[in-house]
C-alpha cells in the first residue's frame, strides 16, 4: 500500500512538473486493514502549458493506471461554480446567512433559486434580497398528502447539489433517487434527546450544558446520513431562552456554511457505508 501510494504521488508530480506545476500539499488517509486509500492534493500549474481539457485527460490516465474508484479534478478559477438550490421552511437564519455569504463571495457557489413551503410576502427581507439579486423564489405549499416533490424536482434539474436550510419536510426515497445528486442538510445537535416541537425550549428546560449542530448528507433514514461537519458550544445557567436559541442558531449557520465550503473544495469523500473522510 505504501509503495502504491508513493508511486501515485510520484506519477502525479511528474505530470505536474511537465506542465510547469507542482504539488503544494497532499492529504492521505489509509484505513486500518483495508486495501484502499483516500487522498486530496492541491497543486499549481502553468495554464499556458496545461489546457483544462488536457488536465482531465492526464489525471484520468493516472486514475485508470491505479484503478481509482473515483477521481475528481477542480480548478476554481477556471471551472464554473457549483449551482445549488436552497430549500427552506419558516425559520430563515440559515437561509439568510447563506444568501449573505454568497453575496460576499465567501461561498463558492451560485444560488439558482430558493424554494420554500412558507409563504413570504413581497416586502420581506428575504424576498427583497432575492429580487435585488435576480434569484427566483418559489413558494410551494405542502401538506401531508402532497409534499410537492415533483415540482421541486422540476425546479432543481440543473443544479449540482441541494442545500436544506432548515427545511422541515422529509424528502422521500423516490425523490432522492430521482434527483440522484448530493443533498446537504443541517439540524440542531439537540437530537435525539429532544424531538418534536420547540426542541430548544425542551433542552433549555432540561438544563443541558452542551448544544451543537450537525450537517450531513440526506439519505432515506431521517437525520442519519453521512456526517460532514459538527460543532458544539457550552451553555450555562447564565443563559436565558433567547441567548440559548441565538447560540444554537449561530452554530447551525456556521456548521452549514463550513460543510458547503468543504464540499465545494472537494474535501469531503464518502467512506464505507455511512461515513465521510473530510480533509
């Protein structure tokens, strides 16, 4: 395994050197007692000597040489940004944070549209922001009998992945299979001890000392997909319900934004059945 890994890195470096580039850094994870390894490398190159199409061909040849299960190359300054749709419900702290991060250039994505099962009026902050920036807003009223999944699918066909920014609906297995791409979700870290309505109030009344947030991929099993990012923060008897909720929402915003950024930077790799390697 070590020899194979060294040969792979050497082969990559030879190709890079021939194109006026070099490896800046390489991360590697080798699971115990498994004949596989995961790696992520950052490199520089001379764009005059290495056309983008040629780069894909060169790395495809290397990946075939070593029988790689998956190989992805991304050049942020040349490749188009990931196109995403954000799906939200009434709570909008994560949605607003994503919109502002997108506007400030802190998230390497293009938000193509926002979809919600909550009707926001034309004079609300979110709708005014979206109108100013030319981002469509779609209100789809959902019921227990109709989750409007076919309409959502029609709206997100040209996206690279989806973000659920506190979307309080369960997506069906049929939807997940039909969409066929990654969906990133965020939820508070009060589960599973405090479920149902007002979990923050339940946790506050129980006097918890740690709160958190978890961002993960969506699977058919509720809130059980491979974890991308988690964050925690201490709370105490000095917190009131307002500060408690503010800390919880702040964690959710940070956790979701970091998960999206890591995903776009190709730092997140699937590992085993329900895990991730995050470099």
